């Protein structure tokens, strides 16, 4: 074998002599791999020491980093004014500083720069996170100490169901927007007066700033919304009316390392519709990311898709300047949304609710939409509603009567699925269809029995600019002497909207025994629901299986419902009504504390329904006295 060339031996000797230097460099830096967008990226990132808050003195000058446009980080100065101790909570301080540099002299503190890191003597102090209220005269900001951000993000716990954020379904657009506004307002409330145990390091006059300090707020990104939904959503979220760009895969290179000072996004919806928020990264420690320095929505444990972001420009405003940004590919998961920070990990993206929506129209070819919505017990139903409503109003008229048919499934994986098969007509048909798709999500994700995770929604909507409907005109049986145990034919005459009359037939079986007369009720969905709540009082589900059954039995507008009702007492067990139980059986059940039960004065002894080709309205009753022959 020939000997290696001399230059090869010289290279080996050089590498051998540099071993201590190389090894020391690796120890002083964090060498790690992150699954980032399209591939596995290895890079070195310095791990700066943290500057202790108790060593701060007024007049010290720090250097901050943020992006004002494009991908280029720029520096700004932060002159320390003082520290408000216990300002955000017990043992949670807020550092007050005056910022200058870049455009800050004319823009003031900018919405979207929350999370921008500030360093003193090369050590990380914290994140720019708070600003003065509206119309500030100079860029004075609050800085959240990095230690409090790390503690908040590294803490974890189960998410507790918050029913204060729930909506009564079927919900209206106003109710959905109002709930979204309440969620955002919780995280953007002003700091308020300092507590009695607060201490001030620096001039006492900075205490006067406390009531006007509020989280800077993330820069919201809304793209693909119709003008009316965009306007209503901005109004609900207290966002300015100027247009902001939607996300794009070009927003940041997926292979570049994420650095402190870079923009970062949190996605609520992405795909054919984009809703999210952007802020700034404060600190990256291996695959851990810390950002914002304040809450986004203060949800606690959550699972936002973390995305790349790109700043287009800064929009100056006397009220609050903001970064206009786009969102890019998903690069990880934001798992914590806490009082002092949001944070998560680079790499795998979180599981999301995948929506496949087909919109058929009498005026145009079928359109397909693909959307991904974050999984969150409060937000998923609300943003699913917004997404479906937006798809309809983008291609169909928003005012005037129309008809929308909705068919599909909401899948909860191994925990089952809910079938969607309903028809809506009138001035609110589009909002009714959106609510019918979102309502099962709300009921499932806030149920009291087990954690349910929605996986997919596959739905087909068919819209036409016509009003369709039919009304129950009259009902009768094929006999005037119905018999115990016999099956008779029920005739229902319907009056179609701007059409003729027609009759549908249904077989109904009489009970083999009944104490007294029976009432045969033929009704639409709203009338039946009112009757059940007032007189029949159906029992509450006692398990997820019961709830799933109830969701699949949801009253639908395109159904003709028939109920045969007896005036005798009955017992409700696990959501099912058992009429006229023998006294011995009822005594045994009453003594079993593990059985969920109740009692009713009227019971249903027969139940039928028939699907129609249009929504039905109205209600009729027949009183029946059964005979033995």
C-alpha cells in the first residue's frame, strides 16, 4: 500500500495539536441537533449566563436584539430606570428601561417585539415584554427577567377544563367573537397598581408607571379571511383594522438555526386560512425555546404549532406601533403559555385537528379546503367555527336567504365519531351549518368523563341561494281505534315553502299496555327539544359512551320526529327512560348508589323519526285511547 502524502500527515498533526481548543469550544457551546422544518440541523449556539436582577442599578445600559424588517437582527439600547419587585406577582419582578435605537424613537415600543432579548455585560437579562398604555411619549418598556421565564416554561401540569370560556351551542358569530375577545383580554390586562409588598429599586416615580404598563402583545397575523369576518374578528380581538399578510413557506429558512432575537410564530389555523401571532425569541437552550416574556392567551399547558416568521416592516402608530409579519413552516411545539413567557421545544410539531371541507354550489364547481386547527379545549371549537363560516361566506352571499346542507363526520380516533347530517335554510343558514360542525367538538373536549382528542373533520357543504322548507300541516292515523300492541300507519301532511302539499307515511307501534290515554307528538327539532326539557326531562349522560350516543342523536332540522308519550311515572337510568317499572325493580335501583337515575312524570313509550329533503317546522299532537281489539 502506498504511503500517504506528506500534506495528509501534516493535517493530522495539526488536528492533533488543536484537540484541546476544539474540545474546549464544544464544552463552551451547546452542540445539538434539532429537527427543523425540512431536515435535521446541527449547529452550535452559545449558552449565555443570566444577569442577576439583584445586581441591577439605575443607569446601567443593556443591548437588545430584534428584527425590524426581513431576517436581519438589529441592536437597540435599554437604559435601566429601575426594578418593580413583586410587580407581576409574588417574587416576580419587572425591570423598567428606556429603549432607543433603530426606529424606536419614532415608533415607541413595537407590538411584535415582545420577547426581544436584552443583555448586560454579555449576560442575558430578560425579554422586552411590557409597554406603556396608548399614546406613549417615549419608548419605556418593562423587561421580564429570564429566570422567571425559564421557571414558568419548565413548569408543567394538566390542563383543567375552564367552562367560563365555553359557548352555548348552537352559537352565533357574536357569541364566538365575544368569547375569543374574553380569552385575549385576560392576557393583555394592564399591570395595575403595585401590591402593598412591592419594592422599588430606583426612583420612586417609576411606581406611577405601573397602572399603565400592559403586555406588549403579539402581532396577530390574519390571512384568507373575508372582509366581514376579518373586521368582526379584529374588533373582537381589539386589533387595528390595517391588513396584515398571511403566512408563507418563504417566511424564514427552515434549515437555519433559531436564534435569540429572531421572530417566531404561534399558529391557530394554517392551510387555506391563516390565523396566528408572532413575537420574538428570547432564549434558545438546546431544543428549548423561550419567548414573549408575557402570556399569549395565558392558557397554561397547551400545544401551539411553533412556526418560522418573517418581519415585513414596522407600521408606526401613535396608539401602538406593530410589526407586520408572515408565518412560515412549523418547526416545533409551544407547550406552555404562562404569565411570564411562552415556550416549548424545537422538532416535532403538535397533533392538530385536520379539516377537509368540500363546498358545493349551485353556481360554481366544487371547491376543496384543507385546514389545520390547533387542539385546545377552548379554542378548537371556536376557530373551527370561524374556519367553516369563512369558507362559506368567501364564495356564497352573506345576506339574504340561502340553504346549506352539511354532511360528514367528526372523528375522535379510537373514541368514536359523530355523524353530521343536517340542513339549514334562511338568513342564518351559513352560521347554523358552522355551528353544527363545531358543536360536537365543544361537547367532547370539555366532557367530564375522559380526555377526548379530535383527529379529523371531513365535511361536505352544499349551498344554494334558495329558501327551502316545509311545515307540518296536519297528522292522522289510519284508524280511529288504535289497538294495544298493533302497528298503525301515521300520515303527516306537509306544506312545502312556495310549493304544494304532500303526505309522508310512517309505521308506529303501539305499546302492549298503557295506563290512560297516550299523546302522539309529531314535531320539528326545536319543538321536540323544548318538550323534552320541559316535561320529559331526559337524564344526563353518565359516561363518554352515553355522551357520544347523545351527540349522534342531536336533533336535526331535516328530521320529522314522532314521540308517543304516556302520563305515567318513569325512571331515567344512564340517560335512558324506563317507563312504568315494577315497584320491586324500582326499589332495587333506588338502593344502588352507583346508578345515575332520576324520575319523570311523563315517559316516552315510542320513538320514531324520518329524514326529509328539506328543513321542517311545526308541531302537531294526537290524543290516543288504545283498545284491546
